[in-house]
C-alpha cells in the first residue's frame, strides 16, 4: 500500500479498513447444536408458570393470594436483574472477556440447585414455607435469566439476514417445545422426582453440546485501540432510544400477558372447570406438539409476507380459537382438545417470530455484534413482567371473586379470567402490531 503524503498536517495516515465479520455457516447440524440448549431451559419455564401455583397451593397450604404475591415479587426482582445482566455481558465483550459460553456455564449451578429446591421442599408451613418458596424462585430466576440472555444473544449474533435468523429462532424454540412436552409428560406420568432428574441430565448435556459444537458468533477483528474498554452505563438504556424496539416491546408486553394468564390458570381450569385433571398432561402435550409442528410453516410464511404480518395472522388465529374456551363445561374433552390444537398452532408463531423480529431491529439499529445482550436483557425483563403480572393479578383476583382451588366455588370467574381476558389482550396486541413500524425489519 502506498502512502501519498504532501505534509503531515494535510495527509494523516489512516488506519486500514477492517472487513466486516463473516457470518458463520449455519448448517442444519450447527443449528441443532445451538438450538438444543433451549430444551432444558424450557423444562424450567413450564413447571414454574404451570405447575408451581397448584403445587404450593395444595402441598404447602399457601393461599392463592400469597402464592401470587411471591411469584409477582420474585419476578419483579428477576426483571430488575435481567437488564443488568445484559449490560454486564456487554461490558465483558467490550473488554475482550470471554463470550456468551462462559455465562451459560456460570448459570448451571443456580439452575440445578434452585430447581431441585423448588420442587423438593422440606416439611414447612406458614412463613417458613413462604421463605423457602421465595428463595428457591429467586435462585432459579437468576440462573434462568443468565442462561437465557446468553443463549438468545448468541443466536442473534449468528446472522443478520431475515431468512437465516428465522431458522435460528425456529431451531431454538422448536427444541424448547420438545422440552415443554417432555416436562409435561414426565410430570404427569412420573411426578416431580423424575422431572428433576431429567432436567439435570438435559441441562448438563445440552450445555456441553452448545459450548463444544454450536457455531460461534463472528465478531469484527478490530485492533485493541479501536475497542471501547468498557460498555458505558448509558448503554443499558440504549435499546430504548430505538423507536422500532419500543414498538415491538409494547406488542411483546400485551401479547405476553395474554399468553401468561391462561398458562398460570391452566391446571385450575382443567381440574375445576372441565373436571379433566387426569388429562392435563395430554392437553399440554397436544398444545405444544401443534406449536412444534407449526413452526416451519410460520417461518415459511414469514419469508413470503414478512415476520410482522405472519405474527399478526397468528394472533388473530389464537384469539378466534381460544375465546370458545369460555363456553366449555365439565367433560368437554373434544372441544378443549380442538382449542388446544388451534391455539397451539398459533403459539408456534409466538415463539419463532418475535425473537427474529428483535434480531432485525438490532441489525437495523446498527447494533449487531455489539449490543445483543443489552436488547435481550430488556426483552427478558418484559417476559418476566408478563408472567409476574399474570400471577400477581389473576390469582389474588380469583380468590377475591370467591374461587377456591379443588372446589366449584367461583368457577365462572375462573372461566372468564382464563379465556375472555386473554383474548381481549391478544386483540389489543394485534392492533399495536398492525400499527408498528416493523414490516421492513
């Protein structure tokens, strides 16, 4: 390279241009090794928002109001921690520290200890039972937040192309659906001891496969002088300066609460409204199996009409199918099975398309390869808040309206909260998505 210099003042020497990082090859095998870590993470998520409320209501003598308050408080604490975890990961990467794999490894101990403690409490009552419940939840949420933010950020950093990023999220969420089906089947057929053992094995095997075989995100080979030494504290709020992120986040919150309310009330509805408690595991497996079967179709539709439009179609399908649950009564197994199948098919889009849209928002903001963890930290804050609001509001309100688990008192209120309220929220989310500037992401 020639340096043409007339004078030092007028022709400073420029640093050589740095080529953008090449995206790693995303083979089917590589996607599978990346996505399979979603299986054990989903085995954590399902029991907490489906099984835990009924588990502690029936086995520890805690009231619905107390359980809802603990779930709300624990998720609020976790929701405050998740954005800080994302910022901390960003600081590590900016300083040249170890990447997302190290964060996955550090998440294993709190996940294993917290999950075991949550479903194997000692014989406690009153305040002691409440304290054990709270501390176990916090430990699980910390490990889950650390693992989930690292895993999602890893996937978002693999590619910024619309088609491949939908494949990345579909691989992760598809494996997650296998995890929730496995958790539902094990809990229904063999109980929580078998579930805990299977989770521990799946978590350790999944983490080993992710760290050893999954494709690694490509990062720009910039010289040390060009790298910021640390991510400034202001970068924690950087995602909120992006208008598209704010719009997508509003949709996430409404749609997430709409999904979290029936998830929280599922076992109560099946047990006391339908009186089909013995089939609860089968309904869950059907629901998530239909979601898994639909994911490829939603990804293909997203490539044709865009991720935002495909997600909107799924929201309308979910609301149109799920509203009929309010009309079901005791013994309506066939009708509820059909609702599970249709709403499960819509769930496939809920799982695959929003993270892909977020990856597009990150890319359009120019933050790919630099700030994924900050975005996904706030993203997981929203997910935690959805579940917190669902449990912290729905459960105490049902108790106030006279519903008592295991009885027929207040089942009309239970039915309305389970079916009608989520559909109204889902339609509001669809309206926001229609108006959001996301169709070119």
